[in-house]
């Protein structure tokens, strides 16, 4: 079977690695628009790199009339546990270098002001009762919070009422570095082929039922044929879906959202002082990806602080592609959906427009509001982040991700953004199960799956504390993540 994957980011390289590990007989080719893997939204400074475990993101635990929902947080945490199992397997196999080349332990904290203290207290009570978050700590004590996240508290008035939670076993993940190492392993050890500098323009079926992929490689037109096609091209998946002639293509459109960060390089000593990702509470009307956070990032052995994001509306599908590409991906039947989003989500649209024109002065003011005095402590520079394309499905704006697979199981794609890269192994495993189910009928493939994923059933992880702790402790040890001191 000939499989073509479009996109050599974290999704495409994960899909290829999983498929070839379980079914070595597959012929797999990845077509990548850029000149190296993981250089798009997977690159270190194009995404938050949080390692989404739902430890600290308030938007994953919504509150409605003083009732908090933790179901989404539980699912994301379970998915991330599955992801860590796969990364642990890659380390054991020598497919990636030392785990610290892509994953580093970092405290995950949430901090709120007086108006949201009751919400955070409620969140802590509900979450810490579950074994996923049993090591979470809560405090309203100034000095204790400062010991967790000093850079947010150093110049804050002691009389200001704040509350915070912390989990010490959070992570910072460099998905670009992980994608690069996976791609090298997939090519050299598994026999995957990657064609760089190949921009796919159109996909369609041939009379024989195979997929024809029309592309441009180094200025020359090229064609590929595939029995199975997986499109993991970020925002670039939308125009290809529109040109695929698949019946469900008309249900989807893309809503682009960009972003910026403030970035400052810091020393290793300073990084030890602030080894955390600290999330606050999003503004009213802001999209989930705009929750303010101050993150320690480790990239190629160097340490950085990132603050943001500052959202923007930029009508392009991916960085490096222009407005015309986005315009040509829109069909007349998409227009009512765009109008519906503009009306129903007008505060969001207004927020994005205002953020787009925000200058550096306002960005620094927001930084100092989040962490008083920090703008003067380091040399901050604005940084353009990656481009996200949210889903408009049946005229409604969606904030998650969605796997689409054609009825004949020859075409698969992933649309949407957060939590994205953080749960890529679990999402790609489900996509592979739906797209090429024949793989899972072979005992050899199932045995390899058990080695990669000792426990991939989310319900088991959520409902069986002993099994979860067994898996968590084993993968954390292999990935260099120390267990919390709190028992």
C-alpha cells in the first residue's frame, strides 16, 4: 500500500513513524513545503510548547453558574499521558537523542487576581480530588506563591490578593526538535521518504480511485499517486479539502488566528530561579489560545522567557503563504458561515482586530500587569508566532481539533488547533485506526502498538488510579521527569 502524507510537522512525522513501526510493508512518502521538518507551526517559537496536560489552563475547566466542568481537562491529561508513552518509546529505541533535547520538566502554575480566586479555589478542589492532579497545591499566601513563580511576584504589592496553584511535574516541549529527530529516524531506520520544497497545490481522485497529488517542487510541476492520503498540513489542509470533492468538504471552513509573543533570552542561572509556565485568565471575548502566560522555554540548550500571546487576525493559512491562497480556499457556500461567526462571535472579532494593531508599548504594559517590573528586568523583543486556523463547522466556530476520514478510508486529515501538538501521538493513533484499520488485525502490529503504548485507553487512565500511576511513573522516569515531593 502506498501512503502519502502532506506535511512534515509534528503530526505528519508522528503519523509516519507510527504507521511504519506497526506496518513496515507500507510505502510512505511525506511531501513538505518547507526545507526541513518541523519548521512550520511545530517550530519552537511558533507555538506555546506547553505540553498541554490541563494542569494550568483555566479554559479547559469552564465554570457555569458556580459548577465547574473537568471532563475536558481529564481527557487532555489522559491524551498527554499517552503521548508521553510514545515519546518514552522513542527514547528507549534511540529514535531521539537524550530526552532533554525536546522535553524538560517545568512547573505548571495558574495565578489569578481577587476576582477569580473563588473560581481557582473551586477548580483546585475538583481537580485535586482526581488522581491525575493529586499533587496539585493551592495557595493564597504571598511568600509561598513567590517561591513558586518569583518573576510574577517580585515587585507585586504584598497587599494585592492573589491565588495560585502549582504542579511540579509539568513539562516544556520543543515540538520542532522532536519532529526533526523523528523525521531523521523515520528516513534512516524505517525507510520513509521525505520530499522537501514540495508545495502541494491540489488533490483529486483518478478514474481508478487512487489519489493524485499535484505539486510544485523547486519550481517544477510534479505528480504523486497514493492509495491512502493523509493531510497534516496545518492551515494548508483547508484548501486541499475544498479541492478534494469529498462530500463533507462543504461543512468546513477556516478562521485564521495569528499571534505574537514577547521573548527574552536569559541565563541558565536565571532559568533555575524561574522554572515555570504560569497561566492567567483570558480576557472576556478572547479566544482560548490568547490566555496570558509567562513561560520558561528551553530551545537548543538555551533558555528563554516568553510572554503572550497577543492575538491577531491575519488572513493567511500558514506563515510564508499569502492572502491569495486563503482567498482561493473560500467557496460561496462558506460565506454564510463567516457571517454567522462575525455576528455570534462579534466580541472575539473585535478583540482580534484590536489586538492586531497593538503596539510594543501596550504589549509591555500587559507584561507588567501580569508580572510587575519584569519588562525592565530583561531585554524583550516582539516575536511573531505561528498561524492557527480554527474550524468553522456547519457555520459554528470550533476551538478544538477534528479528525476527518473519507467513507472509503482513503483520505484523512486533521483540522483545528489546540491542544494540537501536545496530544499528537494519541490523535495520530486514532487517525491511523480509522484510516488504515487493516493494520490492527495483525498480531505483530498489535504487539508493537503495546510496546509504543502500554496503556492507550483513555477511560482506563481516567478511572483506574493504580494503572495510571504505574504508567506515569515509568514514562516520567525514562523522560527525566522527577516525581513531586508532595505525597
